[in-house]
């Protein structure tokens, strides 16, 4: 009921689907689909070419790999990336996942295609029982719900 696929437009990019490193790993390693350069104090969106499908009561959480700050002076500027179930297949970008990276160092950072920059965890979540059902439809990525 959950997993990863290659997003439309990335089928010919030789992308590795995420996998866990060990049988006890909670997260799936996420790789970049292309080289990128991140200047000092710059935020850049790393392209993965992936999309994730999951149950309606689940979310995919993206975390920085633990080696990112010490090796590259990189962090996720929002701490944790959230991929909602309705992001999958949305009309704007087919649900292609991007990872925001912030270079807090003083030198530019070069990342190569296939470099593992994030780890992703599927999680169930709860909703309040006294809310009206939301009526907005997802049609984009970062900041798409306002």
C-alpha cells in the first residue's frame, strides 16, 4: 500500500528506487537525480525524480541524512519535509519529490547524481474528530496549500 515510483519525465534518468540500508532501518535513502551546486548561505531544491504513494492516513517524512551537516555543511531548512498522500500524481508535477537543502557553510558544495541526501519514513497520522472535511485540492508542491 505504499512505495516509490519514478515520476513522469524522469523515466530515462537511471534512477534507483529508495531502499533501506538494513533490515532494521526505519528510513529509505533518497538520492539526487542530477549533479547540483549549492552556494554559501543558499537554499536549493534537489531533484529526486521520485514520487511516493501511500494510504490516505499516511505521510512521508523527509529528514537530512546524519552525515549531511558534518560532510557538506547542509541541512534541510524546514527541518523535516512532509509529503502528503494527495501529492502523488498531482497535475502540476506528478508528485515529483524535491529536497530543500541549505548550505550553512562559507564554500560552495557540489553534490553528484546518485548521492544520498535524505532519508524518508512513512508514518501514520491522526486527525481531529471535530473538524470539517477540507475542500482544497492539491495542485503543486512547496507551499501549494497556502
